[in-house]
């Protein structure tokens, strides 16, 4: 598969509404949540903040998360592939996925994507999987994921990671804590 086809739909253009660090009060809650999970190195986490989405700016080791690691997604246009953000850093590559889930599912306020290969391999055959060959983060891929999330709080994103959604960070923390016990 050629590189352009593999990554079709992945890239987006970022426009900054503001380059200031986010002052969202929920950042402290998210940092508290992340401190509970040692040894998870690669993850993206987002949380509903009014009409915006608070998200980490790059893959983070959860236990070392700091306030400077977050930015706010203001809007995303999947057809023009443009993302409007507030913050100092570039958004992570999963930002469009997080934005879609939180903006189109009112009952979901928090999203966590754990991108650890061993963790993914353990759950690959145990959870529903988004494994159709759509370009990454294309509208078709997002539709596939959203359909799976209509009946599930956790799914596998083939070759990417395990995706968790919930009404609150506490709900996701409880689900992940149980899964980590199974994983050990």
C-alpha cells in the first residue's frame, strides 16, 4: 500500500484562534485522572468543555501529564480538513476522532485512546473492532467507529489502540482499572 493511501484522511490544517495556554478548570481533574495509570506510555485523552474539546497535544505518558500538555479544540471541518484550536502546541493526530465523538454523542464527555502495543494485542480478540480498510480518520472510518460506540464503551481500533468513552472520567477510570487488572 502506498504511503499516500495509507495516510489519506489523516492530515489536517490547524488554525489557531489563540496561542495562549488553556486555562480550562477541568485540566486539574484530567491530570488527577492520569496519575492513576502508571506504565501507560502512549495515550490521547479528551474531555468536553462547553462547546470545546480539551485534549492533550501529543502522545503522553499518563502519569507525567502537565497543564502545558493540553489545548482546546474549537471546531473541526472534516471536508476541508481544518481544525481550529486554542493553545501553544500542535494537536495530536487523533484530535479529529476525539472531536467527532464528543460533538456527536451528547452522553459522552470523556474519551481515552490507549496506544500501547501489548495492551492492544491483549484486547484485540476480546472487544469489538473497527477494522474496515477505510483511510484513517476519514468520514467513513469515523462512521464505523461511531456505530461501534453506539453499543460499547470500549472498542479496538485495529493497529492503533483501545478506545474508551464515558459520561465522566470516573466512569472511564473504573473501566480501565478493571481492564488493567485483566491485562496483568
